[in-house]
C-alpha cells in the first residue's frame, strides 16, 4: 500500500529521473527573460530549486547566487559585479540577493520612466 502511495505521489524511478534531468537542465540554462521583473525571475528560480529539492538534489548557496548573477541581462552586469565583490556569496542568502536586485530594478525603472514633474522645461 505504501509503495502505491509513494509511486502515485513521486512517480516511478524513470519518471523521477526524467523530471530530475529536466529540472537540472532548466537550472543550468536559467536566465532572466526580456521584460521580466526580478520577483518573477526569482519565483521561477525558486520553483526549479523546490522541484530539485523534492527529488533530493541541492545546489550550494554560492552556486545558486552565481547562477542568478551570471544570467542577468547585460544592463545588470555592473550591479552583478558589485554584489559579487561586496558580498560573500557563500553566506549571502537568497532573500538578501533578491532585496539588492529589487532596489537596483527600482532605480533602473525610475531612470527609464521619469515622473513628469521631474522634467525641467527650458
């Protein structure tokens, strides 16, 4: 009975293997999509990590941090370099990295879309 419940919940060994390979590929090829917010990107990344964790695969904190920082768009490169130089990626948590990138995203968006009262007309 327990085997039936386990197979129903987790799938057969072949299904788990295919799922693990697929999730690892998604992890390795992960990158921020065009016009995607940091929150949505982190949500996608967290979904991949949760799936891998459920299959007993786990990547280290620095590996996860580098995977995110290395796969940001080109415009984010200065911030990614600054974060990797200023923080110890071995101890930087997922949420600290998210917070730092949210702040940068806010600055990028405010630069791209200035308020109308900020424009000085000569």
